[in-house]
């Protein structure tokens, strides 16, 4: 029996645009001819997987259909939530569809992850399938590349040659605590889960009977049109929003970890997105997009909906003007050199891989007092991203109006 993939695609991506509730969700952002949702769909185009179930809501259903068509996925089911209730109800509602056999192996993917080495990933899925039973759940862990406070972690203990039982979940610790967890061989919780349908049902019945009851009602009373399940609004809206981690993983005693040592990112910050453009810079680099300035140059790498990615090169002993913007914020990631940065009344140095955020309206400047060029990946976000949105206060090149 093939593995049934469920793609959780109802998130709003507010970590990237925290001030805006109407911005395009992260999974549908065009990052240069590709989206995270497309990457997720391409990942399941394999003989390992059955046709997918997409859990989303009415706001996104047209985008979901657009990318299913683009990726040439002809067979699928869509489960439409009438309101956002976090991942526990989204996962269970997809599990409870009547056409899914009770012993069906299922894997649950967030729609907004970037995973490299797809073949290695699929090998691990296949090799662990035989260990699934009617009570256990596997969670995929990512080997940390930094002591990040952006992710949850888990610790495991080996209970057999091939099984690592999760001993403890830690939800988004501070940096110092994260360092200690990593020293204990902790892994990031990826939010990718692997289990049989009967195990999911049994765990929800045991640990979240109210969620199970209301989701069962919402599915049984849903309106089905072609391949779309419109979950019953009356039942579903009674649910309390709960994450799958909190509802099930942290309560069940039978959670196992699958450790992934492959490149992974959820692109949850503009720093992570900057890394993508820095790594693949040659793909986006065009001579016509190079603009020279007295302090050096900038290269427009990519213009997306509501954001613009640039590389700034500040020559030795040079400085951009002290300036502000009315319409945009900026996210800087240093990729070379050691710039001196001013943001309002604060002045500080930043080293490679460090970041700075410049809110809209903040007075700021980059100075390079050293003999090596400074390079910065800059992501601008806002409704107007033109060079005319610069108010200069001081400038060593005489450009103050």
C-alpha cells in the first residue's frame, strides 16, 4: 500500500509580514519562479506516495488548484476548513476521510518547507514504514545548523537498533538553552509526522476526545462536491485551536524520532530567505540590474510581491547616506566584511551571517571603515520599493537635498 501524503496548507505566514494580515502566505510566495507549495507537491510525485490530500481553507483554494494544475497532479482531495483552528484539527479532519483505509500509512507535510536530498528523505520514509503500528507516531527531526530559538526541539533515547523514542519535547527555547539541548544531541522538530490512520484515531480518542468528536461530526456532515470536502461549519467552529504538538505529541507516550541530516529550511524569516538568494546568487545575477553608487553598487536580484531582494556592496572606507524610508522596512544579512550600522540612536558592528532589521521610518546607515568590501543581502518589504523613497539627512558625497 502506498503512503498517503497530507499537505497542511492553511497557514498565513505572518512571521514574514507580522504587521499585515493580508499578505500572501509564505507557501505561495514566488521566490524566483518557484514556491514552497510547489516544492512540496514535487516532493510527493514519486511511486512511494498515493495521491495527496490538501488541507486548506476557502481563501487559498484557488491558489492550491493553480499549483496542482501547474505540477500536473490530476488526482487529489481538498479538505476545506471553515475557520483556522491550528494543526491538530487540520490533521485529524484529513485522517477521518472515509475513503482512507484504517491501516493506511500517512505522512503529514507542512506546505512551506524546503527539503533538499529528496531521494534520501524518501528512503528514510520507506525504511521506517514497517515500524508503524496502531499506536505510535514518528516525528522527523532536523539536525540543527545553529542554536536557533525559532524552532521546537526534541531529545530521544534509543530503545532498539532502529527506533529512537522521543524522551522530551522543548518548545522554542532561548539561545542558551538551545545550545545545551544541541549538546545533548537534540533535534529540531520539523513538523513532519508519519503514522497509520488507526494510530492517529486512537491517539486523538485517548488524548483529545472533544477534538475527535467535533472533527468526526465536521467530516461526517461535510458537503462534498467533486473532490472537495467542505467541512461542516457548525461542528468545526466549536473546536478550540490547538497545535498537533500540544494536543498529541506532548501527551502520547509512543512517539519516535526519525533523524534527518539533510538540508532543510522552513524559510520562516527573511534571514533564511536571504541565505537562499546568497547561495543561488548566480541564478539571479544580471548585468542590467547592477547600479553603481559613490559608495559601491547594488544588484537587484529578485522582485517579488511586496518584497525586493538586493545585494549591497559597500567599498572600503565608504558609507551610504544617513537616511530613512516612508514606505518600506529592510532586513539585512551580512555576507562579507564587518559593517558599522546605525539604526536611530544605536551604533554597532555586525559580522558575517548576522542580521539587522530596519523598521519603516527608522534613520539608518551602513559604514565600512575597513579595507575589505562589505556585502549585505537586503530584503525590502512594503507597498513602495522605489529608490525615490529615500530621505537623506547626512551624506559624505553631497547628496542631501
